């Protein structure tokens, strides 16, 4: 498998089309080999992340692999998506936020509990709680997520507390404004603190 990945990584910048790489990833995932998809994305990040702005093939394939893992149903795919974005080669706050949105929109909360009990960054966890709450999930009632989401240790994060309070019973100062804003049409929503 390592040779196969190395071949793809080496040839990537010279490719005119990346659809064959996508097909390779798709067929690997269909065979249940989510680890290959994550390993390929991690290898690509290690080789090309610093040149991402100049190598369109890297950006295109990396984004495709991340989206494929995060949006394909199944707990194994969630684990591999988390491994990818938590790897030293790919770790980035922007990627964490993007991944949280992809996961929350595509996976059931029970499959996402691994992010709160396994290896994941605090940024990813905070963004995932926020994204789940925005989608109406009561994270205070979600096994595996509730313990982390209601603990005081993440209250220093900008998303800490307000998101949980919005669904979990209004325990935060900002939750009333957030709930009121959700019920109003978009053209009538004012910034928090304005009458």
C-alpha cells in the first residue's frame, strides 16, 4: 500500500486530470479501506501542503479525500476523517472547522462521539459541538458528546457554553439571543446585544 500511495504522491503535480485518483479513492472506500484514503491524504499533505497554493492537483485531491471520508456514512469513515485532520501533516484550524461542518451535516451524532473520546483536536471538538447544535442536535443528550460538551474545561473557547446552552436548556448568557435569532426571519435578525 505504501508504494501505491508514494506513486500517486509523486505523479500528482504532473497530472492534467485527477479523476483517476478520485476513482482510486472511491473504489478503496467501497472495498471498506477508509485507511487507504486517509493515508493518501496524509501523505499528500506531508508532501505538498506548503505548496498548496501553487499545486492545484494537491488542493483538489486533498479536498476530495477529506470530503469523501467525512460525508460517506459509517463510523469507520468518521474515525479515518478524524485521523486525517488530527495528523501533524494536515492539522489546521481552518480544516478543523470545515471538517466539523462536513461531519455534522453527514453523520449521525452517535457516530461522531468518537471525536470526543478518541484522538481529535479541541478546535475540532468545539466546532463539531457548535455545528451539531446548529443542526438541532441536543448535545447534552448525546452519549459520548455530552460529557465533553457540558464540561467547564472548554468554556475559554469562543464557542464554549453558548452553543450548548442554546439546545441544552439555556444555561449560557448568549443562548436566549441565539434562540430568538433562530426563530426570526433572516432580514430581521440583529447582532447580539442590539434591541
